[in-house]
C-alpha cells in the first residue's frame, strides 16, 4: 500500500497550537489560545494552584508531510502541566519526505512548565523531525519526560522506520545552556551492536532545567534510579548527570514502553517533591 493511501489522497497539512498562561491569586489560567485543526486543547483544569492541559489530535496521527507547531508561553509565576491524550503516532512516509513537530516553551520569571507527553510511536517507513526550543528566565522551571518506541512491536515492527531526528535547545536569558541532537536511521546504523542499543528497543529521557537545580537534586534522582525495580522480563538501564549549566539529564532504555513510563513517573514525582515542594499529580498516577 502506498504511504498514506489508507487515509486517501491528501495534501501536506500544517497545524498550529498556541497558548499562554497567567497566574492570578495563586491560580494559573489560560490567558490566550489559538489552534488550527487537527490539534487543540481538549481540556484545561485546575490542579491545586497549577493548571492541567490535555492536548488532543483528532486525526489518526502525523501523516506524510504533516507539520505541527506548538507554542507555549508561561507568564510570571504561572504553573502548567501539559500532556496529551494518547501516543503520538507517526505514519509511513515516502522517501525524501516525512513529518515534523516543533514545540517552543517560553517561561517568564518563576514560571513552571511540566511537559509529560505520551510516548512517540514510529510506524514502519515513518520519518519524523522532532524539534524543541526552551527559553528560561530567573526562577523558572522546565521539566520533560518522553519515551520513544521502535514501532508497533506487537505487529512485528521493530526499527522499521526510516528516520527519527530529535533536537532540544535550552536558553537561559540570551545564553544557550544546552543543545542536544539525535539522528536515528535504522537501515544505516548498527543499532543492535554492543555499546549502542544492544538488546534494548525503547528509549526515554527526563530533563530538568532551572537555575534552582543543584547537585542535591541529582542525588535524589540517582537514588530513585538505583532503587527502581525493573519488571520481570524487561531490563531497564539508566543514568543521570548534571548538564554544563542549570540542568539534569536522565537517559534510560528498556525492551518495552511501560517500564520506562513507570520510571519517568517516579522521576517526575521525585523532581516535584525535591525541586517544587509538591506531591505527585494523582490523576496521572497509574
């Protein structure tokens, strides 16, 4: 079947979601929002002084040629948690094309954004460029956890996608404090080689960036990694380190998504307690 034929002939689609958040009397609210189909804010709800945001994609997922752009602005002292309804599904692409998703997070003084999306699922022949830009100010905090899946493993897909490009740039004021680039092309790379992915198939990262971060927070996360009980049949390997400036990065790998999702939830809870002085968000605890 020709890539995209399952959903009929269609042109490339560019979709935009923009939202700003403000704080008043200790409660964060949506101060501005704009979207074009098929992505939108499905629900916004208060969470003990912060705001919860659920993003909906009413299409089957990212199809060949699709471009998603999501811009988030957290005004001073606002606090928002952003997630989505389900996996980000990336469908097959034709050679030389693909889909892309660009997200920008702008945090003003003392603002907090916790970005906790569901995993990315790369179907056979999929190609995705995932680009994230973060801009911080004094006292602001950005957290993100993400999980990458190698395909629909129950259907026998395992590293059958064309290409995955992932980039993250973090600025503190006008200073670039972190830059990460990743490019995975399974057909051209020996991913199963020792020292590469070896037997692992799923990858996860957890990031904290803030001028409030110190080595105590790294120790707390490392203790959580050391005590994490991997489920039978699914080994989990992980490591954490301070970045060059104002950040902590955790990388983890396993043979399924759900052990990594559980690890990300536990790291998130630890970071909320240690850095924000807040308990876990119970509606997301599973």
